C-alpha cells in the first residue's frame, strides 16, 4: 500500500504519539483502586508512575537510536505491539511486583512517541521539518494532558484492568496502521546497534549545537516541573486548601500550550529555531511573572499558566527540530541524547519545588522559574545567532 502524503503521515505519527505516551499516565487516577485490589501500601503503589518514567527514560537511550537503523513501519509497529503486550501484563498483574515490572516495560515502549518526531522530521519535505516535528509534538502533548482524563473515565466505567485492556486494543490498532502506512525504506545509517548506543556520549562532545539544545531545553523543563509541582503543593495548603480534583482543573490551562504547537512549527520553518525559542521563553517568563502576583485570582493564575505552558511547549518543538537538523541521518540518536538529559535536568526541578516553596513561598518559587526561563531565552537567542551563521556558511558553500 502506498504510504500517505506528508500531512497524513504526520497525522498518523501524532496519533501514535498521543496514544503511546498516554499509557504512562492513564493508570494514575485509579491508583487508589489498584492499591486496594492488590493489597499494596500507598508508598509502594506510588512507584508505578516512577516505574513508567524510568522505563521511558531508558527507552529514550536504548530504543530511540533504532530510528537510525530500522524501517519506520517495522520499528513503530513492533514497538507498539510490545507496548500492548506490556499493558496486557499490567492488566493481569496478580501483585504489585508484576505491575511495577510491567510499567517499566510500558514506559520503555511508550518512548515510541518520541521516535515519531524523528521519523516525521527525517521524511518531511525541505523547509517543513519543524512543521512536521511540531505536528507530532502536538499529539504527544495531547496524550500527556489527556491521558489521565481518559484513563480515569474508563477506569470508572470499566474498572482499571479493563481500562488497560482497552488501551492495549487501541495501541494494537495504531500498530496495524503504522505497519501499513509508514515509510518502508531503511535509513542510510548502517552502524551496529551496540556501536550506535556506545556512540551517544560522543555525539554530545562532537556537536556544540546539541550541547546548547540540551542546556536550553533542560532549563525550561526545570522551570516547567518546578512551577507545576510547587503550584500543586501551594494550592493544596492553606489559605487555598483545594481538593485534588479542583487542583487538577488548572491543568486544562495547558490546552493552549499544545494548541499553539502547529503555529510554532511553521514559524520555526520560516525563521531559525533559536529565534522561536527566544520568543517562546519570553512568553513563558511573562506567564510566570503573572504567577508571582499570587494565586488568589483563578483567572490570573489560569492566564499565567496558559502563557507559561504555551511558551514551554512551543520552545520544545523548535528545539527538537533543531536537534534533528544537526544530522537527519542520526536524528534518532541525537534525540535520544537530548531527551535523556532533558528529563534528568527536569527531575531536578521536581526535586527543588518543595524546598523552594517551604523556604521562599510561592512567589519565590515563581521568581526562580522566571529567572531560569529568561536564562533559557538568552541561550536561545545565542542559538539563533549560531543558526544564522551556520545558514550563511552553508549558503556560501553552495554559491562556491
């Protein structure tokens, strides 16, 4: 069967990304029910999301480089089939040990969502790489934001085990579509798998643009986790003392963030990714500046969060486009290095949220995030100048 045109392929990869990554979050609303049925204490059942995140990070390092070696239709379909099998194992888990092992596998195979961005970027027509990457990033963001909502609704209606089986069936449908519709040509890179994985640290040493992208992206992901974790803690304490459901509604402010992603891709194709990153960071910093006024006005808080999320999501799409553009033939490996370090730096923001909130209050936490975002914007501007110089150098070589 003939593969779909570029827009159809990007749409399919966006759907795959949304469905795959949502499995890291769908079980979270049902964890209390899971703990009760399996007889597991709360601290132990709370390790399920940690297992998913750990597995996903391992998948970025060990599975994302396969994008450079295997045909997209086989790679994506195979990994989605493995994800469905892991979900079936989780749904049939007799005790929490099996459930944790299953969610390590769920997280690892759900990293296929990031593979979609590399595949879309590699096969995009000239001048449309950022648009394609942003399209897949839109699906990935939707899966992150809506996975808990869909999982909670299905768990209420079907029970948590049948909910996981329903997600497994949806994943298998995506696998069939990927097998039939994604490109079948093998990537040009021919390095062995172990050689490819062993070369990942060398990629970081070799490419200054990759180091700049890691630092810039790590800064805003640090700020992203800092703001959202500190916000959750602050709203749950006096004088607000909101319920978990009420706090969760603030997450809907992030819908603006992924709604802005398609526009981000078009802008990054017309301008340099570094320019888009710098503007996005100023937007995000404007959002955190609003949040420093306090959390007493929900409309102001929602507006601040919307600007903050929109800036961070837009910058991420532009940054991933820049990473893949360093060497499209090694886009999977480059993205693997980027995402592993991106998540590790972001984890520091999660760890810093409570201590900053306790010592400096909400305003201090928001001001810290604002400073970090401005630093990322400055670095993004430096990247814009470097991108422009690189483009001029390439043009000069073409003229010669």
